[in-house]
C-alpha cells in the first residue's frame, strides 16, 4: 500500500485505543514508515464522505491598518 501523504510504503500495524467505549482495545490499520500517517477503515470512510468546501463562503480576510 502507498501512503496518500508522502507516497512512502505503509505497513499493517495493530494500534491500542484505551479510550474506546465499545470494549475493543485494539484495532488494525496501516502506518507509513516514512511520515507516520495512520489509516484505518474509519479514517478512510470519514475522508471519503467529507463534503466539498463551499465556494464563496470562505472567511473574508481583513487587513489591519496602522494609523
């Protein structure tokens, strides 16, 4: 598998989640050996379902004027 961030090699790894309230403390995911990016099925699903940014609704930049 190729890392989406740096295109490095990813290895399968087991991670511990001590704050998980489902009773499962371990989960399997992928970790990049170059940059440390972590991917698991939940992360991939959330990234795929992220809505597109709304154009024209970006924050306006205000220039500060010193008098």
